[in-house]
C-alpha cells in the first residue's frame, strides 16, 4: 500500500559566508531519501550513494528566510532545487553568536497538498561573518589534503572506492591535519578565531557526507564550497576557470582586507591554481602549503613550478608536522 508513497520534503542549508553588510545564503530543497550516513556494509553504502546522486529536487518553489531579529526575506529554488540568496543588509555582525556564525531559519512558503514537510517546516542554517579578532583566513582543499581519497591513483580507482564504499565516520583524516587546522584557527595568540573555508571539486551531493567527516574528526567549522554536477556533453571553454578557483577568488573579493593561507595537495591542479591566484593577489596570500602525493611525475612538476616561484612562502610538505613547524617559524601559530 505504501509503494507509491512520496518522501517527505526537506531543505538542506550549506554553511555559507558573508560580511557585516552582506547576507549570502545557499542550499537545496529536496525530497528526504532518509540517508543514514553511519551505516556500513556494501549494500547499504551502495544504496546511500545511489540516493545521494539520484535526487528528487523541489524546483521553482518559494522559500522564507527568517533572521535572529525576526526580519524576513524570500527566495526561490531553481530547476535543480538549489537556491542562492544575496542581500545587502546593515549590522549583520550583531546577530552572530560567540563563534561568529549568524544562525537563521528557512522554510517552505508554499503549501504542498498531501506532502509531509520534515522538522515542522523549520530548517536551521548558518552563515559565517569572520570575527574582528581574525588575523588571516585559511582556504583548504579537501581531497587528499585532509582526507585520503586517491585522486592521483591509477584510473582514480581509490577515489571511487573511498567515496562510494566507505562511510564518512569510518574514514580517517591525514595524520596531524586536524591539529594543524585548529592551530591555524586559533592563530599566534590562541584567540584569533581565524576563519576556515573548505573547497573541493566534489559535487554538492556529497555535502552532508563531507560535513559529517569534518565534524567527526574535530576540524574547525567553516563554509564547505563544492560544485554542481556538470551537464552531460557540456564543453568547457578554454578560458573558463575551475569552480574551485572561482570559489577562492570570490572569498578573496568578499574580504579584500584579509590575507589567506592556501592549503592543497599535489594530486590535481592546486599548485597551478594557487600560484595564479597569489600572483594576481600577492597582498592577500600569506603562504601556500601543498601536501605531497605518491606520484613521482606530479611531484617533479610541482617542484619545478615552486623553483621559479617567489611571490609568497610556498612549501611542499610530506606531513602536517612539517607544515606546523613552518607555520610556527612564520609567526602564523604559537
């Protein structure tokens, strides 16, 4: 009898970032497939992976945003259920909590006949407004920078296995990464509250998976910036920048008076992206850290790139301990 019963509706909010005068909220409205991210077993993992990518989005529906001071705004989802709301509003920082996060609530404004809406149609969200105590920001890649994915493996087979056949809580971060990020967040004084931004080439479908991994492994909370799945057969323009690079540039433009430490790995194109950004915005990039990967050809190329680069401090590290020692010598951490 329940074979054709429709799933409840939900709104997934993505941790975003803004300023004292700019509200920036994003997320997605979907049917709730009841994905249990803690489940193990091949069948459960395959089932959850299928659910993450076979989404039933809620397109072109009106949403209501309520801020802590009870001010209300409205936005609408696109054809894939995503929403992105931008608005210039004064004195937003006064609405943040002690961790510099502005907490808001979002709900479906439209009525749905015979459909259950989870959470009594009240979905929490958070936007980061960096604290005035912050000395710098940190922008970090995720894949093979803080979590081993195997991007550089043969045919990316390790990447496929780690993403589709392991749950978030069973995966371990690269040794020392969490400690390094906590030290950067605390800064030289231990009280700086430096903001962290996590960027990845992974699709938004993996947002909750990555969010759970970061939380389970005590990484400092920060906006997680992913990408939409590309349209089939879409040809990328030669001059078009990778989405990860676009996200980093947007962060730098949002905070023009803040400098940043860029952290990545040698598996893909982090070196090229970070060097290009640093040469364009030298005053905003304090340092670049790249984690080595087990791929001789890629490492040789990156060492060659760094040998001709002197715009900012740049280090190719074998482990987090080496990065911590360098960061301490530069006065970034205590």
